[in-house]
C-alpha cells in the first residue's frame, strides 16, 4: 500500500523537477562542447532510489548525433556539478535519451493537414 502524499506532491517529484531545472541550466551555461547544438531538457525520470535519472532532450539547430556524443562525454561533469547543486542522499547516474515526441507530433500534424487538404469537406 502506498503512503499518502502530503499536499499531493511526492519528494521524488520535487527531486525530478530540481534535477531537470539544474541540468537545463548546466547544459545552457556550462556545456562548452562545440558539437552540442542548442539542447533543451524536456523531462527527467528519476528512479525510486534516486540512483538513476533518464534525461529526455531535444536538439534545435544542431546535429542530433553530435549532441548525443557531447552529452555522453559530459555526463561525469554534469553529474558532479549536479551533486553540488542539489541535496539528495545519492546523486543519480545520468542516462540521456533523445525525445522524439516533438518530431512525431509535428509529423502527425503535417499528415493531418495533408489529409484535410486532399479530402473535400462533405455536408
């Protein structure tokens, strides 16, 4: 049985939000790798024991593969900086995954627009 949440907001959610906020700031200001494009942190999932965090990101104005390499190379640096900025028992190991939901949404929107343009509206 789950423990009731105080104010409906679990500690893990607060940690997730803080990790996301701090990583977004670190990537924006501290990631100096020229391969990295404009990386946006979209979401973070933190394991229950705080040992792992999956970071979902997108890349605007840059090469997706090169940005992935830059993030992978900077993983240790980002984790150590994160440990200085947040207070948790264990700083999570970072796992980066490209978030394809924006691309899928744009493709679906284009397909819908194409279908609407091809089909005459019938009364």
